[in-house]
């Protein structure tokens, strides 16, 4: 705008003042009071113009130089331009721009912007009339406008349609710029969050699909596992059945072997009896060596020097015999009658598997069938009693086979006929 004192123009016709209660002005903006003010302002303007003309005639001997919107006195004597940096303005106060507005004057509720243009030349105040005339013109111009005398308001009771005064622009520029920058940053963040949300939605959907696939796969695996468990249970049951059948078969075989052993012993006994009868009829059979006792076709040596079970077996083998094998009760009676209060090693040992006694076997490999154990025997004391001996009572007992266990022994060999 060309006028320095012109403020923001607001439509306040329907209201009498800002804020608080809203009162409707009678007659609008050009009511009765407006007409009176216009008459008073016109009269004042005429008087002021007259005063300005008189004062300008008396004091307008100097000139004001306009420099950057301010009236200054040139620092040199000549009033012409100096190096092209200044210019002559005959009436600078009448041509002031908005930027030269330095004071706001309110008269009767009306606002006007006046520019102080006090030019000094040679110590004499000049252009007072022009300044006064300019001030009056500004005041009358503002009087013609229905602008209330208000501060720097940025809103209006009609919904904030007012404009920001120019004097407040520089103050609000920096906060508004910062707020605008922050708003752009927030909008950028919002767009980024939306993009991330879209991406996360896609990833979540993919994860849900994978979870469904895994659930289906797990269900299939569980079904297969259940089938495998069922098959394993059936296989275990069959294995238990086979183990039971094998155990039963083993028991039958053991029983059959025992029966076969007894049958063999019976046959052997019968053969020995027949052999003895034949020997009685035929004396061509070789006699037993000295210190050996005959019984049913066999010769028996009751050794006196004590030895370990292994040493006794080696001594018998050196004589062409073996540790005695007891086949029946008759042979047991023969041996018991000749022990004479001493203990003797028999040709019988324990058979161990996994450090447990599984049975007993004679030196010729035949399992034990006939036995004559003492009461409470065999007990395998301390898990190391593997060798069998005959006590002085004729009863059997298990004993350790170590070097510290020494006893007498009985050798047996068949007669040669």
C-alpha cells in the first residue's frame, strides 16, 4: 500500500467491539455516529490544511532527504547528490511507504500511522507544516475507515478471518517457519509409518500363512508319529511274545538235557554194573594202581597233600585221570565212606554269565544233574565261590578257587580191560 499508517482492514460491521460479549452496532458501520464523525473529521481536515499551508509558507525553506525511510540531514554542504547515494524528495513525508511507519496514533477510537519527519537544516526546524499536514492527512484517511483501535489481534469473532499486522510479521515468521518444518517432518514420519505398517501387514500375512502351513505339517507329523508309536507298541508286544516263547523253549531244552543226562547216567550205571559182573567172570582187566580204590569199573585216588582246585586237576591229568565225577547216590555213598574226616575237591565248577552263576558243569562238559548239597548251599558268598568240594561229612559246598583255598582232592579214571 502507498500509505505508511494503514493497518489491517477487518470487517467489523456486525459488531461493536472485539472479545467478550458481541453487541450489534445500530445502523451498521455507517450509522448515526459514523456520519457525525465524518462531519467532525471533514471540519478538522479543512482547518488543518489551512494551518499546514500557513506553516509551510513560513518554515519551508529547507528540504528533507529521504534515505532508507528516514529523514536525515546531509553531512555535506551541497544539497546535490553525493556519489549517487542520496536523492531529493521535496515532500518525503507524503510519499512514505509502510516500512517508514514509526508511530501509531489513536484519536477518538480511530487509528492512524504517522511518520516523524523532523529534518534539521542549519539548526532550524523545517517542513513542520508538511509533517503536520501529512499527519493530518493520515488521521483523516484513517477516520474514513471503520477500523477500531485494537492491538495486534490475529483472529476475529467471525471465525478468525483477520489478517496479521505487518509489524508482527517478523516476530511470527520464525515460529511459523519452525512449525511448518516440524509439520513437514511429522508428515514425513506419518508417511514412513504408513509404509512400514503396510510392509508389516504383508509380513504378518506371510507369517500367518507360514504358521498355517506349519500347523498342517505338524498335524501330518503328529499323525505319522502316532502311527509309528502304534507300530512300535505292536513290535514290542511281538518281541515280548517271542522272548517268552524263547524262554519257554530254553527251559524245555534245559529240561530235555537234564533228562538226557539222567538217562545217560542211568545207562552208564547199567553198563558199569554189567562191566563189574563181566570182570568178576573175567579177570583179564587191568588192576587199579597202588593207593587207588576200585568201584564199578573205575579207580579212585584220595590224595592227602592239599592243593588248589586247578593244581588238583593238573595232578589228576598227569596220572591219566580227572577230578572225580559223581553220577549217582551209590557213587556218592562210596566216596562218603572214604573221606575219613577230610575235605576233597570235586570235578565240578560254576558256570557264570554277567557275573552271575547260571549253573554247574562237570569237567567232562556234562551239566550237573545229580547233587548232594549241604544245607544253605550253594550260596556263592561274595560272588566268587566257583569251585565245589566235598566236606568231611560227605555233603557238597561251594568255595573260592583262589590260591589261598587249598584242599585234598579225589582223582578218577576208568579201568583198562
